[in-house]
C-alpha cells in the first residue's frame, strides 16, 4: 500500500476510535468486530410504530 494511503487509514482509524470513545483496539480485527457489532445493535433496534391515517380524515 502506498505510504500516503497507510497514513490516511491510520488517521481514519484514530477518528473512528475517538468517535466511539475507544483509546485504541488491539488489532484491526477487533476494530472491525466492534463496528459490526455496533451496526447490528443499530439495525436491530425496535422501530417506532407508524401512525396510520384514514384517507377520509385527511380531507
């Protein structure tokens, strides 16, 4: 990998770590596992019930 790309990845990793309140991860695999776990928590949250409107009520 070009050195500029390596540096960009390290900078991004630090930003992600800071955004999630982590000082650092032991490995890249740990970082990815943490992010996927967080993603799963977000997509599996119960969604609020949508309000249904009656068509004749909106006239």
